[in-house]
C-alpha cells in the first residue's frame, strides 16, 4: 500500500512523465527526463529548464542541496513511492530522483569566438551521442551539432551518458550537414572529417598548424562512418594513426582524440 501523500505509478503525473521515454512525445511536449542526483543537480543549476522533480522521500535528506536548489528555483517537488520512481527510471536500480526538463535544443549561433564544434552524422547509439556531448564539453567545444538522422540527445541513455554536460554546451539537432558545411565555411571554420581511411593524418595536421584553425569536426555512424561523398565537401578527411594492432577506434574514442588535439593546438596558438 502506498504511503499517504506519495505519488504512485498509477498517478496521472507519473503516467504522463513516463511517456517522455519516447522521442515523439518528447518533441510534442518539449520536455525530457533527467535521472539521478548528479544530473538533476546540473539541471537545477539551469533553473529555467527544470519544470518539476520527482523523488523518493529520503532523497531530500540524502541530497538536501537538491531540495534547496529546487526550492530556490521555485520548482515543484513531488515525493513518490518506489514503484513510481522505477516507472520513470531507465536504469536497473533507480537512484531515487528524476527531473522533468525543457528540451535543450537550440539554434546554432556562430560568431568570431567560435573555434571548435563537434558534429555527429547519423550517430545511432544514444550512449555515443551522450559521450560525444560530454567529450565536447570537456574539450571546451563551443557547440555540438547532430544530423537529422542521429539519435535524439534527450534520449534517457544519451542524457545519462552526457553526465550533466547536456546542460553545459549548446546542442543543435536535426541539422542538414551538407547545408551546414556551407554556413560553417562562410563563418571561417574549416570542416574536418574523422575517417579511419582519411587521406590526411592527425599527427600531420597537428604539426602543420591545421588544427590551430577554427574547426568543425564531423564524426560518422558507428558501423559505417560518414556517408559516401563527404570527402568531396570537407576540407580534409583525417585518420587517427594507430600504432598498435587495433583494427580501429570507436566513435567516442576517436572524437576524444580529435577534439582534444584541436583544443590543445588552438590554446597554444592563443597563448603564443
């Protein structure tokens, strides 16, 4: 039997929030779910995005700062029973707190200070999208762009994999990459494609100064890489050299290597 005052899995609010697990309802409602104390904490630091919080009763004691942040932001806090929080959770063992937030997708704004952008092209795995966002954030990128064929970054698994970075870096979705390349070039950014069979080598691009320039990096599909024909529209296709016997690098690792190489080169130029 549910405790008095606690929302249950049968509550209308919980049933509505559960629907946010689907992309169609996220788009229709303009909302998504954020799960776990750390991610909710990051969300509450951007108080205008958080619409409501659902938490088990002990969360207010174990993570008092969350309740304080929600109170300061005027965000509604609903206590729920275990069945309700599990209904909202995508993990095997829920951490007891879930926030409903407004979508973070924004229109990409390029300016003279834009130096580094990470673009995912037909990236289908939500874990990879979340990790790409996290890596771009860590490398100091100005934005993340996702093609119209990529997975929704508001997917619960993508949100978890971003570990809060979804709230730190501007994200633009449903982008026609072919059209975007023209815009990026008009704003003075070079476009590099991460490609295991690329004609250029990352080490060479570091040594010859290529990576010191404002750059958009394109990262392709996990299984197939970038679609055919992209070599013709980018400035360079760049491969990460493999010195050992590994056949290739996965998307997330390649993105980390490339973004950090650009970030280091740009910072060295800025301070020299």
